[in-house]
C-alpha cells in the first residue's frame, strides 16, 4: 500500500474531524485529503518522477504535514531540513540530497532566495505564505483533486532522515516506504494501546525529526496533529490548556526547563494523558521531579532515525513500578516491542548473556536501507542485517535495557573504561545541578582525565570541590571528575540534544590526536 492512502481512508471515516492544526489554521481530514492530492499532482506536473527528492525547510506549520502526505502519494522522497539549521547548513543538505524542489517557510525564504545562485540543483523554490507563482498556494491550485495513481515499491526510498550523529559528517538514513509502514504498525502496537480518536498530539519539537515520526500514526487513527512552531514555556502551557493537548514528545532538556520554570501550576494541564521523552537519557532524579509536577503519565522511547523511531519502550506501568518497588527501572530505556529483534552483542556481533555490557544491535522491517550515498558509513553500521547502534548497554533478566553510554563517548583513563553517562547520572542527583556533560580531556600521564561541565539551577550554587566529593561518594575513585567547569549553557545540536562533541572539542582543539 502507498503510505499516503492511509489518509485517504481516514478522510472517509472522519471527514470533518481536525487532522492537523497550528496557531494559524485548522485542516480537516477532508481538506487534508484534497490539498495533499492537489500538491502531489502539482509536483508531478512539474516533471518530477517517483524517487526524486523534495526538501522541506520550515518551522512547524500545517503545510509540512500537507506536504508529507502529498510526497507519499506521489512516490517522491521527503528530505526534511531541521528548521534550526542556518542557511549555509541548509545549502549543504540540499546539495547532498540533490533536491529538485524546495518548500520553504517564510522565516527562511529570504536567506534561501538571496543564495538562489548557490542552488543549481534546485529547480523550483516554493515559499509558504507567499503570493504569486512562487507561493505554496499557487502551486497547490495547479494540481487536480484526484488521488494520484502512483504505485510504490516497499523498498523504494520515502524519507532522507538527516541524523545529528557524533562524527560531524553529514549523513541521511534512507527510510523506505516499508520502513515507514513498519513505523505505523509498531506505533499502533504500543503496550499503551492505539491512539484514541480524540487524541490531540502536540508537536513541540521539530516535526522534521523525532516528533514528526508520530504524524502518520495519528492520522491513521483519526487524531489531530497540533504543530507548535517554537519552544516557549508559558506559550506551551497555554496551548495545552487551550487546545486540550492529550500527549506530546519532548527531549529531556525541554522537560528540565518546564520543571524549573515553576509555571505548570498556573495552567490547566488535566487533558494530558501521556508525555513521552527520548532522544537522550533522562536522569532518574529529574524524572521523579517531572512526575511530581505532571503526574505519573510518562513513557520513554528509545530508538534512532536508522531504526525509523522507537525500538524499545519504558511504559507508564514500568514508570509506576520504578516509583514503587524497582527504582532502577527509571534508569532503563525499556524493553523491545513490535517487530524489532534486539540483542546485546560483543565486538564480533555475538549475543551476550544478561548482565553483560555490549552494543545494542537491531534488525527488522524498520531498519533503514542504509545511508544516502555513503556506502562506507553503511558498511560500518549494518553488518549481516544487524544495525549497530553504537550504544553500550546491559539487559536484565526481565529484558529491560540499561544504556551505559555511547560506544564512541567512552573515556579511557589509565587503562580503565569510563562511561560519561554513569557520572552524569550521579551529578544529576545533586540538588544544584540542572544540566551537565562529562567528557574526556587530554592528560599526559593518564591519557584522558574526566572533566564535568555543569549548569546550575536558577538561584543555586555549589563549589567545585563539593561536586567532586559528591561524585566520589557514589563512584569508584577513577571515575570521579578531576575538574568541574561551571557554565551558563551547554551547546545543543539542532534537535535539542547536548552536543557532547562540541564540548569535547574545546579541550582537544590544540591536539593532533583526539584520543589520549
């Protein structure tokens, strides 16, 4: 089945229900079906053929969902650009994707149009909100309302999902139509049950990445995708109250800011049934705080763009159990579900028994085809059908996964392997610590030494020696930070994750080697 036809079915079931909305407008399922058909036909009318890339570069808005559905229907490949990218960065992605058409939001259009000469591969720039032939509405009006008769192969590329990664090299996971259908299936197989028809899913993060993975599952079940174009704490709470948002996805950094704001009690947030966090680990101590503020409504998803979203989940019931009688569960990323096969393996890919640390390997219908035009990178991570995540974890006797750290983030000091996440978990327990990032710094004697970068909570202070001593109380001596550096803010990548590589680079910039 063509993935876009799922919306055609939903439009028959729930024609007048809202399918997608933002602060500017609302679109019903009937309207989404008609407008996505028009856009699909208009793009094909430009001479595009199935397999051609169409890039999207905009803040969250209704048109992004209309375009996504249209691209599926036309058999075209979506190449979404994170709206936080600079114009220069966007040009690199467009060149890499070889996008023939770019659909751009009004906030980015001036910068793109000024550099039009640097986009020889892009044949047409379509501007959302603009008048005239270049406008989104003008293009859409040229298309027929009939459903395009485009058949797609399940192994054909559907999305180029550009990943943040840790290497700094531009790379895109090629997600096929089959991968995206597997995403819909596993979303509806969640232990929590299928999405309710009165669901209003708030997209707080950019829908070009993790949050957007739930657009199609929501549309398949008659819910509404509400797109939020910026992260403003008071505005988010007001939107939840006004729109009766039932669930949203957030990275831990967002949740920390929501908790620390102290504003949650000023709004009616009773409509919230689920808050899902992921994309980075969340400190168990701060997770307890979040449940105190929002209630026991949390789930965690662990996955990647390479696995077309989630492969394991820590359910609401798991969180409750963690609060009650198994506190270590709050440090788990849950258990695999759906169709994914997941193992903990040694360096040769051999499965390890419970309790032993190894790399998480995944295979199944949701694993990407490979990296776009990068066979060398693909060969590094996909071996014998297994995707090597680069995450080091152990599994307990119940099947819960506990991530120890990224394989490449490991610090080697005096011959000992040290995982930054283990130290960060301890630091997060300290009442003065809001955010932290632990990295290895060059050391002539030990190879590397442990350095912690810390952001304190508003109004809180703590001495460096006190934090080092605090870590020493909970960790082996060789793991404690040798130094703590207090900073106002940690650098983040466009997806809101702490950019560990940028933090580490400040310590290694004058060294020829990047290891101790």
